[in-house]
C-alpha cells in the first residue's frame, strides 16, 4: 500500500513541474480559514504577454511565480466544500473568471485538496 502512495506522489511531483499556459482570465490564491471552516479563493487579474508571462495590468510588470507579491484581488470566493466553491466560480459567476479548461481542472483538484486538509486538520499548501 505504501508503495502505491509513494508512486502516486512521484507522478504528482513530476506533473507539477511541467509547463502550463497561463490563463488570461487571471489566477487564484487558495487558502483555508480552519476556524470558520471555509476554503477561500482570491482571484487576481493578469495579462499574458507574447512570452507567455503573466503581467500585472496595473503596473505592466511581470508577476513572479515564486515570490510574494502585494496585489489587490478582484474577487474573493469562499465555500465549505470544493464542489460549492466550483459552483460559485464556474456556474454562478458570469462570465467565469476562468477561461481555460486546464485551469478549471487544476482549480478543481486544488479545491478538493483544500477540502481534505480542512476536514482532516492538515496543512494546505497550494500546488
């Protein structure tokens, strides 16, 4: 059983290193409020330049992927479950801030991971 879990972790780690095209609709920062029992997803806008880099539409500067950046979010979504959060973002918000299917799939996976962490009391770190 442990071998299977380790194998799955290796696959996930390898896939997390692949190139992805960024969503011109923006990106989300996902976090938990364990005391309130909520999953939060802050949405930030961006523009994708000809190099495929995310640009802050207010400053015109590249948004670094691995550094903390102080930006103002456009919307914050919150829900008790991954499904509830998906409904709010993909069904109730029109137009949806997510414009690419691979981004939607990624968010769904992350929301489930966040929900599991919330229910089990584990730490959640966005992939």
